[in-house]
């Protein structure tokens, strides 16, 4: 029987900011930008959450709900640094560690009792180790599955430990709202509520055949999740088994809408760099490049092009994104948002003719060197010349490059 820990850092971005500015402690703090900006909340302190502020909420909305909050810019480099520190602590408890994001991780603790004792004792030792090594608090969920461990860490917040004893998974889940199940968003919740399903226990009483007929494969996954099983999406794999992303994307929303072509193309260059970096980090090459373009009136278009040969080279991604932009942008029309999205991945480098291969290899070597500089000095250390005009802040709530545990 497996023993899985889910470690979730408490108000991670806010807590890191408090280390650099102790005057923030105990106050309503919103990380992500200024209240008059168009961005969204990356994180909110527990004091701000009491007023309804939450991550992904527009900053302007957060200000209306909590005008006395302190709004601070995010610092992705700080968060990456502390994420690596947490990862190092976790690695001392088990070799099977997987960072699910910059502030949460799964640890397979199966078979470690001789080293760390039974699950609850091991969790308290880990909890204290994270605190002593990083000065940050975390919450830990313990269960026989990743799914239940994740839900139990959420129930343990803030700064707690919760162990769901083997055999008690369904009983633990039954009284919880179905929205607590990872993957159940507003739409699925509404559809489930329409069937009279409000609690996980309600969901568990439905036959999986019926759920499959209503929701397809997702219905089967829901049936398994209601019983505490790892089912569907993220939860289908073992801890630290890897698993490649299905797509990679980065977007930028302008503080003020712009129709300046140079600024817009510089933004595409910067976004292409960010996407290329993530591709190389995951050892992937993308065949499909997609542009997302949102105008001042919020009308949005997406256009994609599939390449003959997959790539992970920034300049090649940018060339395609720029071509799509020039073909589809209404010249003079103000733009609110731009995005670059890649998909259709290959794990192997494409075969090229000799001349193209030489150019491709030189670019690959240059970008590998650039990535090493970014690892050491931060993501803004090196940039394409074409993207220099677009030195916007990295969105701290995005899944960034440079996560600990990723192959280099």
C-alpha cells in the first residue's frame, strides 16, 4: 500500500515577500501588481482572502473588495529560489519527489518508515524541516493516493498536517463539496448540481456507467475520484514518473492597449523566448504554433500553423508567430493581449539537410548557453534583440521555466 504526501506551501508568494519585507506580516497583501493595472492576483494573504480576494482575480476587482490591502509586484526569481530550497528538503526524505508547481509537490514515502518512522511522524519531521530551512510554512496531506493527499493538504491549511488513514478515503471525501475534487470547475460543478450531486458522497452513489453516459471518460474518472482513487489527467501517473505537457503557452496583457507594430512584434519575440525555454526544459519540439490576439473591444482570434518539422528554437517560433500576426492583425487596431501557444510535441529533434542542420545546431548551442545564464542569473538575463523592447514582468501565476526537479 502506498504512502503519498502532498506538500503545499502556505500563501507561498506572500510568505516569500514577507521574508524580504517583514512589515507585510499580518496585513492584507495582494501579490501580482498595482491595483490600477490590468493584471490578475497571483496570490493573496489569508487576511486579504477574508474579504473575498483570491488568485486569478483581476487586480482592480481585488482593490474594490479590499481597498486597504497592500499591492506588491511579484518577484519570480525569489519564488524559484525558495522553490528549489523546498525541493532540496523534500529530497532528503524520499528520492521520489515531483514538483506539481512552484509551490506544491508530491512525495512517494512508501517504504521509508525505517528512516523516518510512521507517516504522521514523518510528516511532522518534514513540516519542521521545511520551516527551519526556509522560514516558510507548509501544509501536508497524507493518503494512499495522490488525489486524497492533495485534498487533505487543502483541508489542513494553514500550517497543518492531515492523515487520511487507509480504508477511510471514501468516508473522508463524502461530506466535502464536489468542487473540492481536483479538475471539477464551475461548469462541471453546475452540471453535477443539476443531477442533485452537491457532495462527493452524492457522486459516489452514482453508477459509473451512468456517469460515463453523461460525461464520457471524465465521468469514469469522477467515479474513481469519488472513491479516493487516482483517476484521470494528472493522477494517472506515478509520482516523479514525468509526463510531458500537452501544450505550452505564455500571454501578455498590455497596461494600455497599443497599435504600435514594433511593440506588438517585440512582445511576440519575448513570448516566443519564454515558450522556447519551456520546450527545451521539457526536451520537446513543437509542430504547431498558435497566435492569440485580443483587441481593445475584447474580440479575440486564434490562428495556428503546423510546421513540416518540429522545433524548440526561439527564433523559429517567433518567425511563425510573427507571420500569423502580420497576416491577421487589422493594421492600426489597438491590441489588448497577445499570446503564443505551442502543441503537437515530438521528443526527437527533426532531421534537416546539412546546411539547415548546421544553422539549427548553432542556434541550439547558443540557446543552451542562454538557458544556463538564465538558470544562474534569472529569466531576464538574456533576450533576443527583437524582444528587448518587451521587457514586461513575468506573470508569477504562470507555470514557469526553471522549476526544481526538471531535467537540464
